[in-house]
């Protein structure tokens, strides 16, 4: 019979006690609260503690950087050009007024000074592009002890470095194993997402829950990250719509479809708009089925703005339930830059962040009006989401992330300018 030495027996006992304590903590503080949908307030206390640590670390960094004359933050993070919301016609009139003493009624149909407007707009676009900067991580004005979120981190002091090293040990040696183990649990639908929320140390504030999506409707939200699904599904049931993927995402999709009837399309089917519209219509007409969750932007935006909504989901005549999601980047940047990080790398970054803090607003349901087309309805919903979430409302297509600017955008400016010229000519003719 195999006998253990006293030292070996002590090690085995310590390991047994450690595993027992670990699983007890998981059961009491994560699994049971996830089942019953309750919270002990530990995550909010954790968030407040982190805020105090971040504030101290930032002050210490700023003081040390000032002494060593180092630049901490990336310049011009909030834009470098002050832009007034004026129209093309108003700006060209102003240029003509400042460049000529003649009255505007006596100006020619075309003036050489008009080209300065387009030259200035072109230079502004090159120097302060509204589209490109929406696809890079937002630069923080304070350091959250994650070196990847600071533009120009420099060694400041031994205490700050020790604190950062301690944070690395906590995130990689404690939070990562804890989150990874819980994140793989997908046995029960709502419980699964709540476990995932706790696995990510997500602190979510839901507003106006009386407006939560109902069966037979479509829930549309701004899109920042794949975890948007977890954020919303931890507070309700949804049927997902999307393209069938391979790899890790495919494994997750196959696990999700076992919990409820999601609508997945093969790559060849996605391009068939009529087939997609037909399947979505059939789903929403069945009031026993869950509301569909759709992200009409079609790509992840860095949570500073809302870009153009694709009109497909607004054409089928269902009730639309808008939802605005706003993340707090101080604790970890939730934005998924898919052109830079793969899914596994992104999940690793999320699971080694301090926390995911966000607010979710359920807006009143909206329906398409009689004199509205699908594009106008989509823009109205988008504006409501942007206004509620404090986001910039942009007309640009998120597809510009991977594609060239369409000729229609150039032609639109040409039409505005020609309309102004023709309008001035007609006004002079009548006078």
C-alpha cells in the first residue's frame, strides 16, 4: 500500500482545502447569484476601489512626468479642428462676402474663390478624419494600470511599478483563470450569460427596463464589441441573427443554438436579401418566438459614435426596440478592433482587464410611420440611440473600415454645390 510522507500529506491537504474554498466561492458568489439574478454589491465595491487606485496612479504619473518632462497622452485625441455646423451654401457665401466688396446678388454663378472651400474641407478631412479615428482605441486621460491603454508610458517610480506588477499578477494569475473557467459554462441560457457577465466582472446599469424588447419585435443596438450580446442577453432572452462562422465563434454559435432558435445564415445566403428578409419576417410574425437582436451598423465602432444603420431590418414592418449601450473605458476598452485582433486575442484582453463597466438604456418601442421609407426610419432610430447614449450621430457607412469611399458620397457634395449655383441663378432671373 502506497504511503504518503508527512510533507506530501501536508501538500495534498493544502491543495484539497484550496480547491474546496475556490469552488465554494464560485458557488456562493457567482453561480447561485447568476441563477437567481441577485447581486451582493461586491463588483460595485470593486469598481470604486479601482477608481481610487487609478486616481492615485494618474496623479503620481503626472507628477513624475512633469519632473522628467515626458509626454503622457497622445495629442489631439478629441479632434484638432473646431468645426461649426454650417451648410455648404452658407460657408461659400461667407468666403465670397469676405473676399469681395460686391453684394451677393451681383456675384457671378461661379467664382474662383469657391475652390478654397473644397481645398479647406479636403485638408480638414486629411488632418482630422471623422471615420478612421472611430476604428482605433480611445486614448484615456488617465492610466488604468493597463500599459496597453497608455500612449507613452515611462518609468516613474518604484512604487508605481510594483503596483502595476501586482495588477498583472492579479489579472493573469487570479482573474484570468477564474473568468476562463466560468466563461465556458453554456448549459442554461440566461444563467449562462449571467455567469459570463460575472466572469468578465461586468458592472452593468440597466435603465427603463419597462421598455425591454418583447416577442415578435426586433431589438437594434449600437455595436462596439461581441460582448454586446452578453450584456443584453444577461437581462433578457433574444434570438440572434448572423452569419455562420468557423473556429471559436462557430463553437459558440453551435452552443447558443441549442438554447433557443437563433437565425444563422450561411455565407452564400447572406447576399440574398430576399431570403434574409423572408426568414426574419417569418420569425417576427410568430409571437411565440423571442425578439431578434440585430446590430445594424454591421461592424464594431469604438463607442464614441453611431454610424449608418443598414436598412434591411427596418424594411420588414416589425416593432423596433432601440437600445443604447455606452461603455466606460477607464476599466478596460471593450472595443473590438477586428482588423488588429482575432477573437481569441480579444477575449484574452477582455478577461485580463479590470472590469467591463457600461450603461444600457431601453428606449420606447418605435414603428415605421406611413410617410417614412426604411432609410428614414433607420436614421430616426439611430438618432434616438445616439442622443440617449451621448454618442456622435454620423451618416458614414461603417463599411468604410474595409472599403473605399463610394462615388455617391462625392456626387452628393457636387449636387449640393450645383444646386446652390442653379438656385442663385434662378433667384437672379426672377428678380
